[in-house]
């Protein structure tokens, strides 16, 4: 199998039959269709996942599956255009795709996932496959990784990931600037539902200097959908983040392909 292989949907069955034998892993981009503010498209997570997966093929012999474009995003449902599968439906979709891959000899599966709502379905299927010793599954939660690397990104003002904020917008400026409308970008932060509870995203509050899970709908917290400051975003910052993702993913897959099934 050569580096730079086509996406699965662009391959013939014969090409897939040939290339699956030398593939280091199958990559599954999985995203969401949800609000990301006034300046970004609904499909940010999916667009980012697909682009990152494609770029991995330039460095490693991997097979990239068609994206799972709709994830679990129910808490964003107050904003028009948001689509969401139930957790049970999404889990079953992931399960059947992975079972098909395993049946065809693909034993290492890597999810490229920028969306928190997809984590539980992926974990459930990964553990099922592991208990049966059928496959190894890994997942890269891209925005969580970006949050961890924020301190290393030169010029980054927001030192943590924010929904629709500087990091997300910078990445989109790097990969799909045609879909970013910076003239519509607004700075907005989560409004607290009660004094003393500092909201951090839709699922956490900071209380007495400790983080507590506290589940809210995004429409309760923001009018624009943004929970940060996208006005600081630049293409250069986005390129740094994307390159760091690619370096990490490729280095990991080199080790991952050596782990026993």
C-alpha cells in the first residue's frame, strides 16, 4: 500500500482488497452538524475531522472511511440547523461500521473526532471489540488535544479551547477560509445561571475552585452560540494547531500498528 491512498469511497473493491493488507489503520472521521456561532458553518467538526484524516494519508498508509457527519449534539438543538442522532443510534452505527471493518481484516481503527458528544458511543464499541479481542480502537479528540497544546501555540490569546472561539476559528481559517465570515464573528462568553457558579462550556461549572459537571443547553448560556473570542483567530495559529495534530497522530499510529491484537 502506498502513502497517499484514496479515500475508501474513491477506491474500487479491488484497490481496497489490495491496500487493506498493508494499511497501518483505518481512520474514521466523525463530526457533528451543530451551531458554531454566526461566523462558522454548522459542519465545522466534520470538515476538520475529514481534512485531518486526509492529511494523514500523505504521510502514512492508512485507509480513510467516509465521515460520520452527524453526531450526538442534542444540547445545541435550540439553534436552527443543528442535527443530532441519539446516543443509541450513533453507537449502533459505529458498531456496524467497525464490525464490517473487522470482518474484512481491519484490526486497527482510529477515530478522528473533534466532538465531545461522540466520545461515549466510540468508547462503548471500542470496549466491546476489545473484550472479544477483535480489534484495537483509538480516538483523537482534536479539540481536547488543542486545549492541552494551547500554551505552546505562539500568539494564542485564549489559552483554553472555547466553542466557536479562537482555536476553532483559527483552524477553519487554515483549512476552509472560504467558509469563515470574520466580519460576523462576535465575542461572547457563557452567562452564569447563578452567581457563584462560573459556567465553563455547556457541561461544567467552576465552584469553590473545583470543576463540577452541570448540564445545560447551549441556548441557556449564549445568544450567538459562541463561548469565547473568535476575533483573535488567524490562519497562522490554525496552521500550527493542524500541524501539531498531524505530527501527534502520525507518530501514534506508527506505534499503534505494532500493538498486538
